[in-house]
C-alpha cells in the first residue's frame, strides 16, 4: 500500500524533537509539510506586525531547512476545514500527522479535522511535544481537576516520570526514503507571504530585534547555555539580579522561540538538566532550575479544559471584580501616554520590539488593573496578545489573572509604584532616555517624576510637562489606596472568606472557597486595616508568574520572611525611605 503523508505544522516550527513529523516520515512513500494560514491567527486584528514578522521568518527558516533535505514547505491560505478536503483528495493522502495542541481552541479545531480525515479514510497520528508533560495525566492525578496552586502542581509533577527525551533532528537519510512531490509553480501556489501581502506598511520598519526561526533558536540556546556556564549555572538561585541591562532584549532570550515551537521545551529542559549535573555533580537538580518551563506547564494545565480562560465571563476560576470601563485610560496606557516615564518607556519598548522584561510586564499590568487605573485585565491581555512576540494564550491569560489578583494570587495589598520601582531597577534612568527620548536631558533626580522638576529644569531639558510630555494621568498614591480598599471589599464578599493566612487542607483554589496553601504573608485584614500603601521594591513582595518564575518560588514554596514597605502616601518613597520603613515579619 502506498503511504502518502502530510505533516501539518502549527506551533512546532522545527525539525528537531518533532515526533509527529517523524511519524509522517516513517515508512512513507511521499511526504508534504504543510502550514495553513489559519484566519484565527492570520485574520486577527490583534496580531501586530512584529509578531507577524517573527512568524514569517520562522516559516522561511523552516522552508530553507526542508530545501536542504530536498523537500519544501507548502503554505496554504484558508481555513483548515476548507483546505484539507481539497488537499486530501488532490494529494491522495493516506496519513495526516500533527503536534497535539492542548489549548481549547486547538482541541476543537483538531477534533473537526480528525473527524474529517476519518471520513476520507485517512489515518491521523497526533503526538505531544509542545509541553513537557501529558496535561491530562496531571489533571487525572489531581482528582480530575487542574491544580490551581503552583505548590500543588509541583507536588504532582514531582511524582511523574521525567519528561520524554527529545528526538534528534530529521536527517537526510530519512528524507531520502520518501520524496516530496512539487509542482513547477510551487512558489506561486505555496509561497510564504510577505508583510506587504498581508496588508502591513513596512516603510520605516526598524530591523527585527528578535529573528524568527529554528536556526536562530538553536544558536540562542547555545549562547544561553554558555552564559549559564559562565554564571556557574546560577539559574537555581532564587533571586537573579536585575539591573538596567536586564530590561533590554537579550541575545540569549528564548521565550518567543518556545511560544512558536522553534525551540523544543524538552531540548531546553534536558540541556539545562545535563549542564547542571555536569557542573554541580548532583543527580537531582532543583525544580527551580526549570521554573520558567514549569510555570508554562502550570498555566497550560489550568487552561486546557477551560475555553473561557481568557475572559471573566464563564470563567470558574476568575474573581468577578467590577472593573471600570475606561477606553481613554486604556488607550493612554497602551500607547505609552500615562505621564509616568517608567510605564510609558515599557509600553514603548513593547510596541517597538515585541518584548519586555518580566518585571516590566508586572509593573504595567499592575498599573492598568488593581494598582492605578482599575481597568480589566482582559483589556491588557488583548494588548499583550497584539504586541508580545511570546504571547501565548494560556500563559498570557493566566499571567494577567495572576497580576490583577483575579486568580492564583490574592496579595492585593502589594502594588508596584510607577516611580520607585523603576528607579530602583534603573537608578540612572538610561532605560527611560532610550525609549522616551523627549526626557533624555532631564537630570537623574527628576527622570522618573518630571512633574516635580522646577520649571527652570523642565525648560532647560526642552521638555515641559503638560506641553511636551503629558502630566501624570492619575495620583498614584490616592488611586492605589482606593483600589486596595476596592479589592478588600471584593474578597470579603467571597463566601467562606477567612483571611489568606489560614492554611487549609484544600488542594485547589477556587473563587468560592479560597485555598491558601501557598501564601506566606499575614492575613489581608491585618494588613489593609493599617491603611498602608505598599510600593514594591523587589520581587520579594509580588512573585512573577511569567518569564522567570524561578523567582516566584521564594514566595510560593520557600519563603519564610515577608517584607512590607510603609510609604508616604503623598509620593513614592526613595530607597532610603524604603529601607527605613521595612518591617520584617517572620512567618
């Protein structure tokens, strides 16, 4: 029997560790590699030019790699349900393979395609390689519900076998055993579109900071590992140092490549594991070594059976907070016109480059939601989905629920000061000068709060607040204090609310019976009744759920000390004031 295989690329845009592609090649007479420009992605208005450019570069790189193996990538326009009936018939397909997509939309789409393939008599083979673990197995081990605290998730993962080892890249020998039929007009029929073809204006578009593709991903991985060797594999240290350089895009950054599957998460996992064992001579690396990957798995697990994970309505794990409808405030935030240089610089970098540091994400997310503007996390999530290269449906939505205290995290009495937090990260203000050049001539003293500069200083800097740069759109001290009270009222209305410091025997968190196994701070009421305003000075006070979740483990699992910073409510504190006002509470 002749075996005509089609491998359907979606997220796993790579030739290394691609078990579904390996299945397509196994015993096949012909094989075609297909990418369908799904309108869910291609036609979405919330996908920005940087993200599109990254995808097209990844497809170009994949096509070039296939060319070296005497094959090609077939890029087909249309919806999968419309495209496949034609392709299955025209190419006389007998086998269809693709990577398992754990997200609700992907599972629904793939279910329809599998049903269609069955009607055509086509064998369908699906393999998991986008996540480290079988998410259904994790859910099964948690009484058939997703673990909604990271501690519980870690407990379950610790009982699982190690992730499967990654497969080697596709070889020329494998490809020689089958052939790819290509028409003379292949480039005309199945070419990769340009940004211009997709309707984007590219005049003045700066060079990409992040180049898409598997080749770039593997090169970055090598640099990433070399960096870890030089640092003596400091990844298992709970508190990485953050400075001005941390805020800029790194040549060893990997998050967009994991999101698009240009880099296998299993390849990263085992490279880190083996490097750790080589350098530290230990048999069992700490879980914190894989923090970033585990948080990714955690959010994927939480979202896989929840089609409403990205919204409040119908989302069983999301606190129903009565956010304000404020399109004007949302627009100012998204466009970097808040009047707070730290916030505006972050949003400018995001729009220009498609990436921002995880602490920067926390700062702007807190500012938009519970910290200052009281705008729904759903709106911020959509902006990130448009602009972030590594915007991942599950991780993006989960992180926004986390940072807005809508799920997973309830320490709403901690918020990021849009002045003090940035100043402690980048005291010189060089980051602001880079992305908000109108402020470049301000002295360091006023770069984070130009509205406090004397008029003479503003004129000397050729930037008068309210004329050349906007005034602050909100009084942070008053706004954050009000929002803390709002959040307190929301949580007090939840049934069975008893304060977050009381441990329970529950293994999961839901919004009607709050489990607090992971909390390390004293109860909400004992804190909020003090009417104190907290300005975070480090990630000790609000754990990060995104790019470097290793830091989160200090709060989730290992923390024994919580620090509260008492700040003057009229302005954000200086470093000296914060140090003087810190009170250490032993839990």
